């Protein structure tokens, strides 16, 4: 049976390689299929070979030489989702072609596409052109983080859609107040848009004051969430779920954003697991209760303590949320 499967896989590799038009892509694809880090899928390896062949075929059609294969080109050709699905091929190309890889570039490209999608969806709305102009305004200078720009554009679109106006200039304080009563969480993401509208039309807006949680109540909620996460941290067996819980637990206990936790590199965590300053926006030592957990997480052969699937960038926030939901669902 094993010999039969090996023959089918070899036949599939040869057939798919023959469809590639350039010798250098055929050589890369064949080398990838024999790569010692390629996961061997029991019983269904031929299908996985064909899926990866489709990935290389796109490269073959759009790149004249291996020198043209860069991270930016791969993002352009496959998008963030395509790179996620074929993470093994991505890791192979990065290793074999020594690609310079920016961990933030894929996420930034994803956020920019989401902004474009939001603006495109609003294209049929009377205020769609105004939203497009606002999106271009946010992009000027390139200083705003792509994720922030995406949240700002989404918040502006939600306000305009809920208000029922045809132009941005028709927005009033009443529209804003009614929207914030229903979606108070959007207040901060609307401040930039309101400032932009004021500059364009001269009409001022009062977004009100952000609702503040009493310090003692906030501390109690934090401790309760931390205790719950710590309890579940010791019970999961899946490595992915363990990493997701560890990132969430670290962020809650240290009071730092999830993005800072995910960006933590192995050289921030000494081999003995007793971390000193760990590169967070708030400096400090990893709590003793997490020392052993960090020692376990930092053993991966990756620059990041919490590596993503391709090993070239950290685990994404969406992946953390996905695994946390799986853990919570089982409780």
C-alpha cells in the first residue's frame, strides 16, 4: 500500500511539473515536493501536491525568473489568504530563495484590501464618493497603521449608512448622537472622520466623552479573566490552542496589547525562561506563573515566540481569537 501511494505521489509530481512552462519553476516545484520539512498527508498527498502545484503555476505565469519572486510579488499574486493556505510553499520559497520577509507586510496588505472592499461596497451609495475621498485622505503620508485606517473607514461607513444622508455635508449632531447611542464603541474610531468633515464643511461635532470604567471594577474584571485563562492554559493539549491562550494570558496579566505580545521574539526570552525586559510597550518581567509556559513556547525553530504557520511571521490576532473560541466552546 505504501509503495503504491509513493508511486501515485511521484506520478502526480511529474505530471504537475510538466505543466509548468519554465525550467526554474519546475525545478523549484520538484524540490519542494521532496523538501524534508513538507508535511506528508496520509492518503491524500496527491491532492495536496496538486494544490501546491497551482500555487507554483501562478508564479510560473507571472515571474520570468526567480529574481522576480519577492514577498511583495507573492502578496500581489496570491493575497494574504492564498499565502495562508499554501504556507508550506511560502516557507520553502523564503528558505530556498533567501527572500527578505517583513512579518507586517502581509497583514498590512490584508487591511488595505479590506479598506478597498469597504469603499467598493459603498460605491453605489450616494455618499460613496465622499467615503472614497476620506479613505485617500487617510492614506496620505502613509503614517497611519493599515489596521487603524481600516477601522476608521468602517466606522465612517457605518455612520453614513445609519444616518441615511446622501452627502457627508448633510451630517448633523443629531445623526451622530443617535448613532453613538446604538454603537458607543465606535466613538474613538469616528474622531478622525468628524475632524475631516469639520475641515471640509466647517460644521463642528461633539462626540461626547468616552465612558470610563471605575478602576476597581476594571481591576476585578481583569483578575477574573486572567484566572480563567490561567486555569484553561494548563488543560489544553493542542499546541495552537496553547499558544493562543498564552498570548491572551500574557496580554491580560501585563496590561499590553495583543499585537505587542504576538511580536515577541525568542531573543527577548533567555534560554532559562526567566525573561528580563521583554520588549512590550510596558517594560517588565514575565510573571513567574508563566515562566515555564514561555519556556515551552520558545522552543520552536522560529524567530518568534508565537510563530504563525509558515514560521516567517508571528501568529495572527485572528488566529488567536479562532483558537480561543474553540477552547471556550468546549467549556
